[in-house]
């Protein structure tokens, strides 16, 4: 397996967003006023398949919700993480089992340990960037 990379270049991020269709949103809130909810709604409106991942919820944005990445029954292209930096390593381990193309840590979230683990195992990483902001900037 070839190594993944930490993507920082605009061209690489654009190419990633063009190549994917399914995004698991880890930590998405059912509350419409939360950033995670607004980001997931935006991505869904832009044509991506959204898979909400949040324990103890049944449905968010009209989609069934899964308790964990391991419970998602279909392939995932990007894991978009709305979790605190110290929680990211456990989710990175979980992501290794489902093998997404990329693991995206939202604005304000960075974890080098998790990024190293993921890239060594062929998964690209984006850190400290909002997927909604990047998409809107690159595609409008």
C-alpha cells in the first residue's frame, strides 16, 4: 500500500473533493445551529452522500445515524471529524478498519500522532481546515 500524505496544497484538496462521493461526518450534531450540522447540510446540498456518525441518535438530516465508523455498512471516502484533538487517535484507529481515502480534521483540530498513523497506512489527511469553507472557496 502506498503511503498517504497530509494534504495542504489547494490542488490536492480540490482533487480529493472532486474524486469522492461519500462522507462520514463524525460527531455531527442534530442541532441546526451547530457548525457540524451546518457543514453536513452544506455537503449534502452539494451532492455528497452524508453518513452521520454520533452515538444515541436515530436520524440527522434525513439520514440514518451510526454509533461508530465501524457500524457504517458501506464504503466511506472521507471521514470528516468534529471531535477534540485528543479524541482523534481513537477515531484514526477506527478509520484504519474502514479504509477511507482521507481523514479530515475540521478547523481548529490537529493531531500529528493520528496523521502519522493514517498516512503510514495509505490514508490522506487534512488538518485544521473546514471542509465547507474549502469546498465553497474551491468550487464557487
